[in-house]
């Protein structure tokens, strides 16, 4: 996937390249000054007493400089979270009341008492958790400092950052771990089996949905969206729907490669953003040129003698590579029952 942002995030990518190209003991600031100028933004930020993404006063809050904040905003704008409208964005570690059901207005007669509207609340506190992505690059590519190399680094980091957020947010299999990571907003939602017909599935979802359709959006994989657009275009409910989104039954469609899709079908979810509480505290980046990296998306984390399970481990020093680790601090909560409805096994391709 190639995100075309020629300006946004470029200073973050240059900083990453300087970190990647420098060996232990080398000065990445000198590398950046040589290629982009001693007065460039990236050099001035790297010289700052506090680098982007580090804590300052012990409060745990991240302090991001301009380029790091810009990169995080770019990643967020491409993620499912960033594209949802109406999310409940909350401060971290502050007790809040989450409204589970809204107030109701009543018509009343002359001199009659006004009925009290029943509103349900729950009290909760959202801490921030760390979610990380590890990406390995060739030091030789980073050392070239060419604009093409910087673009590759930037686009790879953006894609890793987007997947970093989307996978944890939307995959129903993500159960979360107490005090470590949140469950996905679809975890624990009883799915509805797909009928195989898009119109029938849409009607079933809306019938089960108790959130607000004014702040709701569909979430599905690009491939499922393309299938739905092709098969339902003539029916009018999805005339402009495709792999990059569109509208379905008058509601916006958000597509992401992180939405589960198997040979048996995909997931079609309707989500009320106002029923999702979110805290975000930004992103930080660190690098290593000497670690052993297990080149797998399901690492064992073993540190003993390599076995068949750990034979994919690669020495960054030996392969003249470097790894960048991005860590985002975020948390979310499905704050209202019925705000997420899921269809499973959806497949709208021709028989």
C-alpha cells in the first residue's frame, strides 16, 4: 500500500533515516545536518533537550515535537479511528461518566408534571496502553538519504502505524489483556450470520443496531466493499461503493486491510462512533542496529538456542540492517451496548 503524502511526515522520515543509517557511537544529528542542513527542522528537533515521544515531568504524558505530531496525525487520519466522526475523545486517567442511554423529550399538557427522563450512566477511567510495530530496513538504503529512499521509509512507517491501530481496534479475536491492551470494539459482539445477500444483511444489521445512525459508519475490508459495490450497484443501496469506501444505505463506508477476511467470507460491521470512547497520547520511535529480530508476525520471543520455531531470527548487525520500533499510546472502550453490530461470513462475489 502506497500512501502519497509528499510533504506530511517527511521530517519524521528523515529523522528515522538518520537513526537507521547511524551505527552505535555515530551521531545521527551529524548525518541529518550533512544531508538536510544544520538549520533544518529535523536537525533542530533532534538537538532539542527532549526528543519527541519522551516523558517530561513524570506524569506519563507524551511530549511530541512538530514532526512527530505531524506523523502521528497522518497515521491517525488514515486509520479507522481517525476516519470515524463523532468518537468520544477523553482525557487519559481521568474518571468520566459514560452515558449508556440518552434523554427523552415528552409532550405535556397544561399544568401537567414533566416526566423525568431515565438516563443510564457508567463510571470508568481509561488509562493509556502501548501498542508497537517493528519494521526492519536496510542501513544502506537509509544511508543514501535520497528522496526516493525517504519516501519508502515514510510510506512503510505510515502503513505500519495504520495497521498498528486498525488491527487492535477492529479484529473480533483481539480479547485484550488486563492492564496491558484493550479488547477490540468488536470483541464479544454476537455476530449475525450472513445471508449471502447484501440488502438482506444490511436490513438485519440495522434492525439489531441500537446506536445512532447519525454518527454511524460501516467498516469492512476493501475486497468485500468492492464485491458489494459490484453486486449491489444496480440496486441503489451501494451505487458508489468500492474498495476505497463510499456509501451503503446512506451511511459512509470505511475500508481497511486490517478487517478480517478469509476464504469463507469477511466481516461487515456497523459502528456508532458516539458509542466508542477513545484516549490517545501520541507515538514515539526508537531504533536498534544490533538486536536479533525474529522475522515473523507471530514471534515466539525465545532467547535460547534457535530451533525450528526460532530459525527465522536475523542479526541486524550481521545483515547490516536496522529496526525501527514505533510505539503508540492509546486505549478505547465500547461504551454503549448495541453501538456495534457485526455480520460474519459475508461474501458477495458471484457464485
